[in-house]
C-alpha cells in the first residue's frame, strides 16, 4: 500500500513533464492503494482466524487484483512515456 502511495506521488511529480495522461496512472495507483487500505482489516481478520484454526485459505482475488493493477500501471506507464 505504501509503495502505491509513493508511486502516486511520483506520478504527480511527473505531471508537468508528461501532461494529463499521468493522471490515469495516478488514479490507478491511488485506487489500488485505497482498495488495499479499505479491505486490510477484513483480510487480516480472516487470516488471523485461519491461523487460530490452523487452516489459512489463500486470498486469490486480492492477489489477482493486485497483479492486475501492477500490469495496468506498467502498460500505462510505457504508453505514457512512449507517447510523450
């Protein structure tokens, strides 16, 4: 989450150099960080209950959404740099 917030700040720093398409990168990274923050308590609670009963289920949807956000940021970043 903190890495995504830092990346969001870096994207805002790049705004004067690369223009408005950077706002799309900012939106994706800030949105992913916000989603992680808002679901953090539920995920930690579920995992701690899993540890208590000695059976922890993997949170596949969280992993897939994080991977999707990373891939989207990479593709959008390449597109912005190549276009500008």
